[in-house]
């Protein structure tokens, strides 16, 4: 490959020392490449903002070690509260010898790729996409609620029918809500949009309906393809990078209002503790609560 250095995610540049010309790879950055494409890269340096989940983190670290040439440098960092304190021990399981530093609430590990690292294939297999026996759906560690149906989505599934025309599932995940929406023969097109490329890949495998279209996109940035829609459905995220961020859901609500035609309908589910009702009432002409259970509310908002 024509590049010599790569970076996974978007680490704090002043801590990681990322070169301006480094190739960026991440499933969470639209336009970035997949880490799996680095298999035979023979990089001299790879910088990793380690994910918070154990299976996902070890998958990424193993991919990074595999992509390095022997003696190449791996720099891995993570906030102390989101996996950073375990980085050195996890890297040591690959028969590597990390040097650890701590700065600005991050743990930073540096090491040279050993000649024969151990356990790479096992870590990659454990973090790879797979079909879940209980759900009979494709998923992958790192995707939201990757191995179970979260209670918010489960509640919203019961109110995901009856749509018609052209619509979208915002933050579609692996496609659970989209599959329910597409049971309606009145739906002409459903755009399944998510910021996580792994979720989009899984949704493609889980949804065979030709009316479904898939977009790897950050909906907060706007999209001309998502305009003048008849309906929307969504379970807005309220975590980013392992930390709660209520602004994500508020941004989804604002984006949804801009995407719908006048009279268009948005149905969403949210934890009852989240402050969404004010934004919904400001952005939509009419807001109703369709259901409430297990600490969640399902709203229907009409533009």
C-alpha cells in the first residue's frame, strides 16, 4: 500500500502525535477507510484511539498489530475511564511489551510490533461480524446493543407499522426497526442511515427488501437525499465514545424536523429521563405520547 502510517478513530492529536498525512480508518467516520483493509499494509506506525468495549478494543488492537511491519510502532490510547487502565495488560496478551504513560486523563501505550505476536486471529475472530443465534440477525461488537434487543427499540417496534410513502430510519443500527417498517406495503422507499459502517453492513445483510436504501452518514450534518420525507422512525443515540451526550438526541430531533415535509410523521423512543419533549414541541406542530413502559416513552410528532 502507498501509505506508511495510519490512525484509527480521531485521537487527541497533541497526545498521539499523528502525522498530517496519516491514513484515517474508522467505522464511525464517514469517508474513512475500514481497518480490515490494512491487513497487508506493512505500516511503520499505527495510532489507535482504543474503543471502550473489550471485544471491539481487542479486535482493533489486533488489526493494528497485524497491519504493522515487524518493529513498527503501535501507539494506543484511551481515556482512563473507558478502557485506558486495561490497555497495557491487553496489549501484553499479544506477547507485546508496551511502555505506558498517562496524560490528560488518558493512558497511552507505545510498543514495537514483535516478530511473532500471539492471539491476533483469536481476537479478530471474537470481534468480527457474526449472525446472532437468538435474534437470527447479523451484528458486530461495537455496534449499539450489538448482541441484544435494547428495551427502547423493543418498545418502538410495536409502533413501527402503518407508514406509507418515502421515509427513513435514522440511526438504523442493524435494521430491527427497518424490517418492521418494511412490513407495510404502503412504504415506497426506506433510507436506512447510520454513522456506524458496521451497522450499515449488518443492516444490508439483515434486510433483503429492494425498497431499502443504505447510507453511511452523520445525519446531524444534513443530507439532500434525506429531504421532504413522509415519515421518520428513530431511537436517537445519547452516548458517544462511551459517555452520555444528551445533545445527540436533541440534534436528531432538529434534523428530523428539517427532513420531513409538512404533515410528515416522526416516531421515536427515548428514555423518560431525557429532556426531549421541549425540543419536540418547538420543532413539530403536534406531539403525542403513544406508549410508556420500562422507563421509555414512544412519541409521535407531526411536522
